[in-house]
């Protein structure tokens, strides 16, 4: 445990020293939030969003790229260090290399989708392309990648069961591929939707990862514990610059990557339903967006004045910092509940 904590601190220091030069680099390449108005998933204007967030135009995005880079390099570097100091490497899976491959592939591949989307938004605005900013094209890529990840989980790590608290273990067989893909895609987009206020998504993620870190450490899974520790160190460093008023944003490159990877960690731990509780804020954010989208598309009217939930609360008069801090507090409570469910099931 002492070594893992040392790794977390090292990650925090490296990211803390890197982030200011990285922010300056983003300014140099003009990789920042556009001044134009935004559109929703149906290509409609979002005037309420712009009313509250137009002041953030010009702030750099793409902080997720730095965290993906530092976390990946440190994660790969630390395994030779473990071998050098004869520190035992244990896992619940017999093939540790495959476990590492799944983690890093998820982390990087969803990050690349987000990076492409960021580039389209920043440098090409509303021009249409094959992918563009349209939801359906991003979903196609997400489905393909999530199915590949799910196949590796099912075929190479032999994961096909889900543990439902109070109901026991269910073997889904081949249907695990669909379940796993749904969880990965849902969390990737839920994180992206939640990442709308300064420090909201990253703060909730930090708390969620601490809870999952406890679970992974309890089952002595070295790759997961090490990866979470390195990632957590970077997130804490990033959060200092991301809380209100933010100096940098994750961008889609970070949001899609982080949400998908959070889901995969839950699947690897076999605690998907605990993850849903721990990440309850993410679930609530995507649920409110989904019902709003379906209501507008099929009923021709809005169920809520504005969605997702954090924007609805802003419209009701809540200050941005109040929403963020109360979401963090809610996540602490949800994390305790999720941990309890994880250890009794």
C-alpha cells in the first residue's frame, strides 16, 4: 500500500508540474472553447446553456489529453519498477497483460474519439463532415469499440457474470457483450454530459475512483490498483485548475475516455451495480438528458425547461459552485452506499 500511495504522489507531482506549460501550449495552438453558440444532439441552438456559459469562451480545452498521456506512460513505467524491487504483482485474472491491454485500449481509444470531436468543434465549427458533431456518428464508433472491449472481457478474461446485490450472481453468457457495451457507452456519454460545470465531472470522478480503489485494493488486483492510483494523482492535480473559475477543461478527449474507463474498471471488478450507485450523479445527468431528448423528439415538447440536471438547477437560480459542491457531497454518500453494497454482495 505504501508503494501505491507513493505512486499516487509521484503522479500528482508530475501532473502539477506539467499542467501550466500544457495550458500555455493549448493557448499557443488556440485549442480553446469557441466563441460561437452551441447546438444540442438534434442540432438545435441551446440559448440557455450559452446564457450561463458564454463567459467561458476562450478557456483552453483538452486537459484530458495530458492526463491520458501521463497516466499511460507512468502506468507502463511502473511495472518494470515493480519487478526491479521484487514487489508482488497479483490479480484476480490469470492474464495480467490482457487486463492491462483492456484498460489502456479503453483509455486511449475513447480519448481519440473525443480528440477528433474537439478538433472538429474548435477548428471547423458547424461545418458538416462524416463524423462532425452529430451524435449518431459518434455512437457508431463508440459501439464498435465497446463491442471489441466487451469481446476481450468475455473471450480473454472469461467474464460473463454480473453480481446483483441481494439477488446473487447471474451468468449472462454471450449476452454479456451487449450488457458490457451498454454500460461502457452509457458512462462515456454520461461523463461527457456531466462535464458542463467547473469541477463537476472531475470532482465526482475523483470520489468515485477512491471508492473503486478501495475495492481493487481489497481483492489485491495490482494492475487496477496501480492504474487508479496514477489516474487519481493526475485528476487531483488537474482539479486544482478545473474548479471554479476554471483555467482549463477536459474536453471530449478526456470526458469520453474517463467515462468509458470508469465503466471498464467497474466491469473488471465485477461490481457494475455498485458502480451505478457510486456514479449516481453521472447516471442522473444522462437520464435527465435522455428523457428531455425523447420528450422533444416524440412528444414535441420539453419535459423539463432545460436539461441536463446541472443546467436545470442553474436555470432555477443555483450558483455553479453550489451545484458542484453539493454533487460532490452526494457522491460521497453514494460512494459509501456503493462500497457497502460491494462488500455485502
